C-alpha cells in the first residue's frame, strides 16, 4: 500500500519532469544577501532608500526589488518617474504612523453624548460640518489622482497618499454624520469647490504644485481649526471628532513639509516655481476668496458659523469674532513656521509673502 510520502515523491518526480523548479529561491538569495536571515525589527524600516534611482525605468507595475522578467509589455505610462518629482523625507515612518492610528466614526466617537442644542448653535454646527465635509472630500480626491501616475519604484509616496485618501474619506463621513445626527442637516456648500483648500488645487497637474497648495497652505489652515476644535465643540462627540481629525491632518501637513524640504535641498532650481505656487495659495488664505478659509478676513457663511460657536450663540457673535481673529493669527504663525521648516522662509524676510498675512503675523508677535 502506497504511503503519503510515496505519493508525494512520485508527484515531485513528475513535476520535475514537467519543468517544475525551485531555482527562483536561489535568485532571491543572490539578489538580496542575507535574505534568509530574519530581521529583528520591521524590515520596511531597514530598507535603504538612499540609493533609489533618480529616474525609474519601471513601466511594468513591477514592485521595487522584484526580479524583472524579460519581454513584459511596457503598459504603464507613468507620468511621474523621477524621484525628485515626488519624494520626501521620513515617508516610511509617516506611513506606519498612519496605519497604526486608523479609527472608525462608528465605534470611536461617543455619539451618545449628543444632546439637543439651541437652534442657532445647531445650525452653526451643521454649516461648519458641511464646510469640513466638502473640504475633506477635495483633500481626498485631489491627491488620489496622482497615485496611479507614480512609478511603483517610489511606492512609499503612493502608500502614504493612500492613507491620506482613507483619512480624508473618514473625515468627510464623520462630519456628514455630525450634520445629520442631531436634528439639523447638511447646509449650504461653500462658494468654491475646485479651489477649496488654497489656490487652484483641483487644477494642479504637477505633484509639487498640488502638495504646495494643499498640504502646506490648505490643510495647514484646516489643521489649526481642528486643533482648536474644543473651542467650537459642545459635547464629547464633537471634541473627539476634532481631536482625531487633527492627528490625521497633522500627518498630511507633515508630508507636505517633508516633500517641500526635500525639493528645497535636492532641486533648488525649482524654488522659484514653488514660491509661485505659494503666492497664489497665500492670496486665497488671506482674502478667503471662495470661502475656503473661514478664519480669513472676508465674511462668509462658515466664518459666521464659527463666530456663533466661539461666542456661544448668535447674540454673542461679536465676541466670537474676536476669538476668530486670534485663530487667524495662529493660522498665520503656524504657516510661517511651516515655511521655516521646509526652507522657504526667505519669502518672509524679502517681502514676497502676502502683505495681509505679514500684517497679521507682526500683530501677533
């Protein structure tokens, strides 16, 4: 009677006769010395990215480090194949923080703490939630367009942007829920959709153009509001929403700063181009054109809602406007700090920065 071992031996012999081979295991050992030794820590952190090719020849969706096959069709015409177009510092650590801090609007927000609010407060909360839902939709939609256009050799950038899409989608969801959860509903959309987060972000066709406007300016402004969310919150559910959204938004802003810092250090020939992107974004940050920055000087529905929430009611909106002015100052101070961090603070010293922002910054000093 044949045993299992006998059958296995026969099957292996037949497989070898038909061309079966495990020689590919040796290829791995040849290509990656020490691959048969276990790493005592996360292997993705151990991977050396300093020797990445400046230009990727990979047009086949081959994962970086995988052994290339001959004769594979060049079916992926990636728009961004140069490292200097998309790279940034500390990308792996940012990605790993992102995946370790995912949360759910269904289980991590104490919705049971919602209580009926005065009509003016609830309407203001719903208008602000509508604003954030619209902003966060754009903050997911725009960077998402670039993911499939990047060479897989720079997968750290792609992976982080995927976490941003997930984060912003969750933010859109949680603010929609807040608008609908307490007897109110979604209110009027802001005036501008395509330019919602600083400059014509939605029209950006170049990655650094998008990141300069979105991460450095637009999401930076939103981050300031999220960080001060407890001033606008009237229950533990709203506090939790702002607290969790702020930790996500801080990563997105950090990504933009680290990309801009890399560009400043490695592609100095593009500094003037990036300054031009910041020129446009600052104009919208200062004026509030389109309503995308509710803390800007211009009057808009979202700014009025913020004033009501900060003051404690429609009859105290004037007091809320004073607090809103302080928030505007903080937005500008944090923006100037980001400029310093990524190496573009020369625009502050040489007078190129938007005069209205400089005035706010000097008043806060």
